[in-house]
């Protein structure tokens, strides 16, 4: 037999060690399967002008995508949007913008300057989100690299390392060093169930020592990977003394964030839209012939055998629109309180979905003090409730910058929601002071965006439980009565990612197209 | 807290809503721009949204709504540390002017929506006996009594009724020294010994006003 492993042999080994997911990922890596995220060629059926009418509910990424694609092939599309702006959760905040938080409307007081913006919703795009990339490319939305995981940034833990921030590079180098030392010693003492040949042992010890930058005797004494204490240019580099092993073990960051960039969605390099994420929304609006009907909250959805009627409020009146098909991106948690006659199991599915939640604070800093500390973009992580300080990747060496001063998830958000905006900013400022000297003195203006309290939104996407997913997901992907599609990142396996919104739109469009073609064939119209 | 509804319960609730949707006494109201946000939580025509735990408001009298909005605003209601759901409403009322409170109360009173369906278990006949005390203030059809400051209870969601009774019981509502009507209601809670009594009386109230 050939000495080299065949691909199949390799896959079965990977499968034994890591299960189906590992096989899948390895298959992708070997190029045996196409990435499920590759944009399908839509190839939608063109229709004569004045053909079928389409209503789209909600002007977020999913709704805009459906409207754009269907308009291009000749459909007459109307978009009904409850809020006063287009874009939904794709929100970039700039000078003078109103943050439509129910109970606490805020006006953004950032400088009127093109670099002073804050992505209050989506901020990062990984390269494997092929649909986002496809639309950015085809709609001419320029991208740039965005730093996320950053080695010169800090990890901070009020309970460890005397509450002082530690450079990420040091933490990571030391964590690996300690782990490798243990591994090295275990190999040395032959602590494995399976007997290792002398060759294997030597190789493994070499691996451990390389992985952790160990001393020749297999001990870890710190590493230059952790950064220099001084020198390195005109005098010899002095490496930092390693952290105390126990403090590292007790600290929480290895659990909270050290491995975050291992997640493909957060793996470097990430991308961002030049000038603000909402340039994606602006590009769609530029391409669309139809004007989004704003301030138009849906009141009623009636499925008929040959179409869908939608009632909405606009300019003080109730209005009705009839269409052949409806694409609905309204957050699922609103649907039980919008009268409709969708099938009972479909409604039950929508009601069983549980909304997710995010919270962000953006702070305009009068000085880019982090650059003086050698930090250019990326994130500092802390065990304080703000979780993260995220330095802007754009506007480097400018005078000022807008950074993210807090980013809370799911259950953590209520803590901030229950404060008023001034209290939230004060809280974030106090947390920042524990990490950066004089942090609060640099703050010129701030905004807080609690998605759980945002008008017409009240959350972010869906946290599908396995049980609810199994029972309802496939059902909700199908059009009710062949006429009413649910869309949005909520109807995807990537909720809270734009890619999920694009994917849901694509799925609905492809299904719609199959039906339209089948109908045409049946009627003999080719 | 009431547990999550099972799929079957959901289907029953939703089918029930559909069945009655067309038979409303009043025409739908279009809220003014400044009050649209009330419907984001409380639903179209304030029909209530169990996911947001915002109750059906249609059917409440304007005097009571006005009073509650002030109670939220003045920190009598929705500020107790155990009242996490009340805290969701409190800042909404806090942001309103007196004029907006009046308009909001009129808006609520003008709306109509299908009567909520039962979502909780409980024995209505046991509840009927317990309700005898309540009716002195809330009326025998739970229609409310303005002179006594007692609101209508018919037409409120059963899960909301239960949560309020639990709050009166624990003191999360009706404890503020200035909240005299809340204190009266707290005192009336003595009739309801335990959770079962609460469930039963709620089950009975849910049969009224149809
Ligand atoms: C804080 C935060 C961080 C995020 N980070 C990222 C990221 O880094 N990268 C990334 O790719 N994605 C990220 N996302 C996710 C991304 O924003 C969403 O996946 C995407 O924008 C969802 O688009 P959508 O069209 O599905 O839904 P939405 O944008 O929610 O659109 C729904 C629309 O329906 C409207 N609507 C609601 N009620 C009604 C009604 N009754 N009648 C009519 N219209 C109504 C709403 O106003 C809204 O415009 C983030 C989101 C948040 C909040």
C-alpha cells in the first residue's frame, strides 16, 4: 500500500477523533466539498412589466435583498417599513442622528466629521460570509480590513494580576508556555495510555517545546512572544517576566475570549465597510426603483388563496395593499401581536422563537490615546460588565476617534437597559478608567444602543433552541400557503449575522423562483 | 413566573384569536406618531404580546390608565427590585409629558382587540367563590369601579393577572407609601392564601366579560 495516506483514510481518522463536524471542516479544507455559504446563482425568471406584485415587510438587509433581486427581474415591489429609517439593525450612528430607543431617545453628539461614526449594529465581516462579500462587490461597497483580535491590546481582570491590564500577547504566550511545559513533562514521564515510540516521543517533545517556546530542559521561563519589557532596537530585548501560573489559571479570559478568534466568524482578518456599515444599505437604496414606505407599521396580514393582503398605518390612516406574494422580515417576537391568518402551526413556530439581544456603547475620544500605547485597532477584553473596548481600525493617527466602550450580549444587556443613557456612559467611563489611564477624561460624546429597547426591533435575531429548531425551522422556511415567506437572519443558522439575513433571502428567492417556473410550465407559458 | 406555553397551548391561543378577530365592536384606531411605540410592545390595537410580557390594554378605562402611567412615572410602580417586568414599562411612562399621558389614556380606551384566550390552568368554579370578595371593589363582572379606584379585570391576559397578584402578594407592587390604591389591593390579597387560589381566581376572571 502507498505510504501516503489517502484522503479517505485521512477523513476517517479525523472522523474518529473529531466527529462529523471535523470531517466536514476537513473536507472543506481539502476542497472535496463546496462551501455551503457560496452564493447560489439566483437565475430568477424574468417577468413582463406589470406582472406579479410583491410586498416586502421590513427594510433591513433581508427585505432589501429580496426587493432588489425581484425588481431586477421585472417585479413590482413595495417595501413597508415601520421605523423612520431604512436598514433595520444595520445602523451606523453619526453626528445628529437620533437613536430611537423607546423611553430614551438620544441624539448623537459626535463631531460632524466623516471618520466619527459608530457601527451600532453589525461591525465585522469574515471572508467566508460569501453573500455579504458578493453584494459588497457587486454593489461597489468598498471594504477594508478590520482588526478584531489584537495582540498588543489588553486583557483585564479585576480579580487577577493586581487588577492591571495585561497585554494579550503576554497572556497568550504564557498560557501556551505553561501548557506546553506540562505536556513536555508528561511526555518525558511517559504518561500516555498508548505507548509512544522513542521517535514519537522526541517529536512530541519538540512540538511542545516549539508550541510553548520552552527552555531546552522543557521548562517555561517566559518568551519574547509575550512582548518586550524594554530594548530590542538599540539594546538587547528584555522579555517580560511570565505571569504567575496560578493567577493565569484563576483569571477568566482563557474562557471568555482568548480563543475567540478560533471561531471562523471572528477569525482574522475580518473586513468592514469603508465609511460605515450602512453603506451596504445605502447601496441597495441607490439601486432600488421603489421608494421604501417609512413610518408604516404593519397591522394585519391576510393570506388568501391567490395572494396576501397587508394593512399598515401611514400618515394617520390605515391602508391596505394587495399583492401576489409577501416576504416578511418582521422580527418573530412581534408576530403574535399582529393580527394574521397564517396557519396555526406556522404562527406557533413564530411564537416559540426566542429573541436574542445585544447592547453597545460608542464613545468619541478627543485623543487616540490607545495609539500611544501601541494599539492600532482590535479589542481589549475585561471581566467588567462592559466586556470589550474596541479601538477603531479606521482614522489611524487622526486627532480623534470613536471607540466601542461596551458590548454586552443576551442576558447581560438588561443591566444596561435599565439605566438611563447618562448612567450607562458613566458606568462605561468608570470601567475604562480601570484599564486606561485618564480614559474618562478623553470622552467627548457618547451613545448607547440597547437593541432590546430599540423601536420596532426589541432584540437581535433569534436564539433557536435545538427543540424549537427541530420542530419549526423547516416549516418556517416554507412559504405559508405558497404566498407568504418569512425571511431575515432569524430564519437561518446564522442569526445575528448579516450573512444569515442574505442567506434567508436567497433561500426564499430560490424557492419562489421554483414555484413561479413550475406555475408557468403548468400554464404552458414558457 | 408562568411557564412557557407548550406548542399545543399556543395553537389553541392562536386559533382562538383568529376565531374572534373579525367581531370587534370598535373600528381600529391609528395612534399618533408619538404613541406608536406603545404598540411595539403591547401589539396592534394594544392586543397584548405574551413574548414581551406586555398585557392587552384594550378595554381599560382612561382614568385607570392615566393613573398607572403616573404611578410608573412617579416610581410607585415598576421600580421594585423584584419587579423586572414592571421595569420594562417604567421608563416608557417616565418619558411622557402630562399631555401625552392624557392622550395615551384616550388611545388605550379607544382601542379594541379580541378577548385574550386562557393560557393557564386553574379551576374557575373554585375561583368563583374566591372572587366574591374581589367583586366588592372590581364589580361582579370584573368591569371595574372608578369611584373605588378599582380597575376592570375582565379582558386582561390571565398570565398578566397572575403576575400582578404575585406582585401584590410579595410587595413588588402596592408597597409605596403614597400608593393608597395599591395598598388597598395588597390588603385584599389576604383572601388568596396561595398559588392555587391565585390560579383559580384568575381562571374565573378569565371567564368574565365575553
Ligand atoms: C449589536 C449588533 C452587532 C452585530 N454584529 C454583526 C456583525 O459584526 N456582522 C454581521 O454581519 N452582522 C452583525 N449583526 C447582525 C446584523 O445586524 C443582522 O443580522 C442583520 O442586520 C439583520 O437583517 P434582517 O433584515 O434580517 O433584520 P432587521 O434588520 O431586523 O430588519 C427587520 C425590519 O423590520 C422592521 N419592522 C419591525 N416591525 C415592523 C412592522 N410591524 N411593520 C413593518 N416593519 C417592521 C424593522 O424596523 C426592521 O427594519 C449585529 C447586530 C447587532 C444588533
